[in-house]
């Protein structure tokens, strides 16, 4: 099992968090499952050769856009797996795919449905390159071309500022405050946020608070679950447990004991 990571070039850094690749070789007859939980970060994923099976999610093709999710699903891996992924900043993906992203919520959408020509061209070139760094260079060249054709600087600056506020408050900020800071009415803000980020602000704040709880748990020792809930901004244990069950299908205790979860958003 091998992971590789790379950061984007300076021109793409405002829009893309990182690239990562994964190569896995399984012994015949073995399989394992990986629970996918909401991270708050959109991804463009390329599966080379085989793609995994999934429970509660339809993986139709080998190149998929995962924008935002407020549920969980399991990948069932039973064969050798080769993956290349682009992880976008929450506000970044809309600069490349200028579509109403809320329509893609909780879906793994084939890139061909969004841009068939681009999907086919990039998939062929990436598959032809067997090295991670070569794939990074290929995807960067194509993303730069897409960026220049779709760039909407006004929406980008507004939403990057809003996401930065959400990050700084660890998801513990109210929607009216965010709308005021965006110089929009609440209704206008909720519509614009959903269109660009891909999910409602209310749900997104819950996801980031959930991610922050995972982040705290990984960075500190000795905290019990009551302390963790309070430090993560939850008002009580019932909301804390309820969000964990909604986003992971597990209680906090079960998630931390059964899964090696890290916060992709805060790392």
C-alpha cells in the first residue's frame, strides 16, 4: 500500500488543496472496506483499471466528481487499486466546473456527464503516465486551461473569505453573520453558497464542526467524549452523537475505536 502527495503550483494553489495517489496490491481472495465520511472538500478521482464496489453509492465510471456529501458510504476493495485524486478547496471546484454544484450533492458523478471531451482526453493521458509526478503535471496543464475559461473572480473572493471565516471559527458561526459578511441577504447567501460550495450553509457548518471534533481527538490526548463535544462547539451530547451517527453511521466512541479517522479539512 503506497500513498503519494503533492501540492499545486502557485497559479493553482488558491483553488486546489493537494493531489494524492494511491497504489494498493491485495492478495487474491482478500478484501477490506473503507468508510467515506464528509470532509467538506470536493474531489476529482481517477480510478485506473479497476474501481472498487461501493455500498450506498453508485460508482458508474472511472473518473468521478465528488463535490459535497452529508452522508457516508463504504468502498469495498477486493482487487488491486490505482487512484489519482485532485482535492479542491471548498470554493475552488466551481472555478473549473461552472455548474450549480448543489445538484451533485451526495453523488459520485462521472466527469463525462459534465465535460465528456475533457474527461476522455485527461483520462487517456493520465493512464498513459505510470508515475505520480507525471500525472500531476498532466492534470495541472488541463486545470489551468479550464481555470482561465471559467474564472469568476467575484464569486471566488466572496466564498473564499466565507470559508476562511468558517475555518477560523471551526464551524461555530451563525448563517446570518456569514450572510452579513458576504454583503448578501440570508436568502441570497444561502442560494449562492449552495450553488458554489455544493451544499447548504447549515449542513456545511455541521460538517466542519464534525471535522473539527475529529481533528481535536487526533491532536490531543486524555479528553473524554464530554470534553471533546464541548471543545468542538456542541451544546450537548445528544447533538454531538447525532451528528456523528448522521455523518459516519457510528457513535463517536465507535468511530474513534474502529476507524483511523483524520480530519482532511483541518490537516
